[in-house]
């Protein structure tokens, strides 16, 4: 195996997880398919990238698994809030969400 071939880890389960005291990284403790414990340490920026990527990848996996392009991953919404960003003109929600909120506010 040359250096350009990535090492693959077949994960059996996620066992525990931690955040570093300074918040700069997280550690995912996993068990591989052979039962060996492995720790995967990720810097926070990689976790942000994963959060943006995993829902899409999971939807693609479901579509491939069931042969149905309409399959989507959905998550329950316990609660939510809309926050203004540092700039008064910037919001942390999608434009369509903001339009819906404005319409709902007008209707009240």
C-alpha cells in the first residue's frame, strides 16, 4: 500500500465523545469492526465541515440503499430560535425562512 491510499476503519459503534477544554477539537471514541477502540480527534473547523456534509451524504446513502430518489433524512425539531448576526443586515437563517417569518408576523 502506498502513502496515497487512505487507511480505512470499519466502525462498529461510536462509544463516547469529548470536547477539549479549550473547545478547539472534539474526540470521537469508536470501536472498529474487530472490537478495537480507536480515538478520532477532529479540530472544530472539521466538525463544522462534517455538519454541513453529513446530512447530504446520508440522504444519498438512503437513496442508494432503497433505490428511491425521494428519500430524505429528516430530524426532529425540538425548538429553534432566530438570531441576528453582528451585522444588523445579516441573519443566521435562510432567506425563505425569513420570508415565512415576515409573512407570519404580518398575519398576526
